[in-house]
């Protein structure tokens, strides 16, 4: 049978049962949308995080206690009870012995409540030193940063993020004003410029306090640094710096109970984890496509038994088994193919117009091709059984069918 | 050489452990350009014989020579090719495809043609004109009367220039006017040189043929020519 005739026939029978065809396609449309949207969200967050790693400053190394990097498990992690810790003494040893120019920036982070007058907001408190700003590419919008004397004198001076300022100081300049953090009084000495979301949180919602204040006023454990950022002044040296830090701390601790990641290692760590995440999401979407395929099989079986007589007539007029097989396969793959295309258009629109507002999404060409290819494969796979059933009907029996 | 030679043809069905012998050893010859009626009461095996003659079914045993070729043991695809090229079917229930127009129904055998047909559309139009349906070509079967539908079916049966027209109770669903029209067309086709075999249980319709083969209990009980 001529291929154009076949498509015409298939289209005619799909259009002839509009409601049924649409409902059948709906299963595929939802399946395709699930695959593409879930993959778009997975890919979007992957790209977002990788971009943050790239933007976190080249040449930055991240030193955390514990042999497994705690970066993935959360930036607030104080060391678990493994006894593994990074101390100021460790950092001094690193500063003294690494032979490349580096800047060391220790930091601990906790959740805090910031209050001024009747206005309260929740943010993060970052306990750092004068090096924190340079290493993290933070610029001061007004006032001054935390300086070395703030750290050594344990002053109650803080620098606030852009959102903290706009929330608490809608009317007046914050410099020199007092705020309450977890019930204690602090003086604002500076405001950082807005930087947005970054790998280790959003500095716009943060208050930066002198490192030494944490231990004194916030009950943090003595001399434990959860995240130390070490900037290799010359980014090309970062590989060598990692090696030196590793050997310095290994000798000092007697074992590797810490981890040092450079940007490349961090990228690899995140992208492999996130790829698994994306693949899982795709598999979830794939499941709903399979369900859609079963819907197609169901409706094709109904269609075959409804059209038994038609099959008999076609056979009487000379249709061979493969003609009938092709007729039903074309119909089922057309159903799933059209469903697939509608699903792609729908999910691209939804991803870019709606979900994009809440979550980073990125629709990849490969996810679209995967979804459409899979949907057509589903149509053929689940169409084969009904089509064979139709093709093997004996003409006499098919003609006798009422 | 005869067009059709049947030798000791048997067809046995078993339905739920019960064996039914629909044809119990039929031997007969039908020549080209004959006009034959197969008659018999219901259950006599005449429809089974018709189906085997039309290559819609295969005999259990015996031999069916069609145009000098043994078709009793052909594979289903080869039988399909024989049906397409050599058999024109006219059924009691017309068996037109409801979603297609009269013209598309007549052209349907072209979809399965094993050799190309030139000007198929014009030929189909000519056939419809020939059976008096020039103005009804675009109509779908539901928009046609029974007689008109059967005439579309006759036009369809002629599409591939078959060796035989096989008609299974072609007037069974028609009123007397429609029946007469259909029989007149079959007669006219016979006069143009077509071989026509039809099954009927109606004596008046059967009497129109030049040769009447009577079947009872799966056997030929009478075979009378004019």
C-alpha cells in the first residue's frame, strides 16, 4: 500500500474518533511533558550550580573537615562527631608553609534572626575575617568591611547584605545603626553590593560578623572552622596548592580527615551528582510515557476489534498481512508521534513561560529528541501486538464479524 | 482448460470438539465466461464453497486448480495477491468502508495492487458511471440506498479486471427493485464476457443463471445447465 494512502487512512481514522484519539494522546502528551520538564529542571539546576561554581572565583579552593567533602551535604555543617576538625592553627600552618601566594579565608555559617525596631528577618550569619570579602568577590556598597582589628578585638561590628539593608533600613542609612541578631545588639559598619545567589548561599540575605564573635556570643564550638576558602592568587597554581595543603595537613593530623576541592574537582563532584539527579527525573518521566503507551495499546486493541470487518474487507480486496500490520502500526505511531509533538510544544512553553519564574530550567535538544524518539518507539512497541492481531485475522472470520 | 477445477474438495471445521463437515467432497469444473448460480438451503455448505472459490479460505483436503494453478495450499500473502488480481467480490452486506466515498471505495483495491494500474481514478469513475452512479461518486455509503451501495460494490469488484465475479447472496438485503437492478447488471457483465458465480437461496434469482449447481450437506446434488 502506498505510504501516502496509509497516512491518509490513519489520519482519517484518528480524526474520525477525535475525542478518543485526544484522550489517548493525552497519555503521551503528559508523559513527554514529564520527561522534558523534569529534565529541564534537572538540567537547569545543574547549569545554575555549575555557573555558580564558575562564578565563585577562579583559583578558589575549599577546605572542609572530614574526608568526604561536606560541601554537598550543606554549607552550615559543623563537623560531625568524627573528631575531624580544621583549626586556626591548621590555617596558620597552611599560610606559613604553602610556597605559592594564597589568601586564606575561614568562615562559619549559622541561621540567624535579624531585628530592627518591629521588623524581623531570617538570614544567615557568616562569621569571617577581613579576607572574606576579597576571596568571595564581595564589594562594599557603603561603609567599610570587617577589618583585622574587628576580628582580633571581637568587636560587635557587622556588615549587612543588600536585602538585609532594604528590609530593615527602608528609610535611613544603616551605617552606624544598631540591629539585634538573635537578641544581641550589633552595630552596622558596612553594606555589601548585591550579588545574588551563589554556591554558598545568598550573600544579600547575610550578615557578616567577625569570626571571633561566633564563639563568644553564639555558642559555636571552640576553634572549629567549617568552611575555609583559600584563594590561589595565581589560578594556575591551584593544583599545586591543593597538593601542598594536603601534605601539610596530612602530616599535621596524621591522616586525611579533611577535603580540599578546587573548582575543577567541585565541578566534577556536582556535575556527576546532578547528572544522576537528572537521569532519575528522566526515568520518572519515562515511566509515565510507558503508561501512555499502554493507553495506546488499549485503544488500538479496541480499534482492531471494532474494525474487524474492515480488516476482512481489505483482505478480501487483496491486503496482505504486512499491509494490515503497517496500517495499524502507522496509526499507533502517528497517535504517539502527534502526542509527542504536542507534548514537546506544550512543555517548552510551560518550561519557559511558567516554571522559569520559580526554578532554573533548561530544555536541552537531547531531551526533546529523547522524548519524541521514545514516544514514537512506545507507539510502535505497544502498537505491534494489536497490529499483529489484526494482520493475522483470517479473512472469512473477519468478514463474518458483526 | 477450465478456469476452475475442484477435485474432491473437503472442508472440516471443529467447533468446541464438535466436527462439522461443511464440504464433503466436491468436484466440479467451471469454465470461463460461465454464469453460474450456486444454490442450497442454509447450512448446505454453499457459502463455504464460495469462500474457497474466492481464496478467502483454504480447503482441508482436495485440490483447487485456478487457471491451471494449484491454489489450495498457497500462503496467505499469495492468496491475497490472487484475490486482488483475479477475484471480484460482491457481498450480501455490500461491505463498503463507511468512512470512504463511493469513489474511494471503488479505488480501494488499487491500494493492494501488485502491479501498477494506469489512470485508476478515471477507471473507477468510469465503472461508477457504468453502474449508473455518476452523480453519487462523492457520497458515503450511509447516503446511498441498499441498491446503490450494492452497485458501488459491483463497480469495486470490477476495478482490477478480475477473472471471476463472486457474489454471495448479492440480492439478499435488497428489495425486489434493487434485486432486479443488481441481477440486470450481473447479466450485462456476463454478456460482456465476464465469468460470474453467485450464491443464492432464492429460486427466482437462481433461475436467472445459465447453470445452477445445487448443494446439500456439503455435496453437489444437482448440476444443471440451460
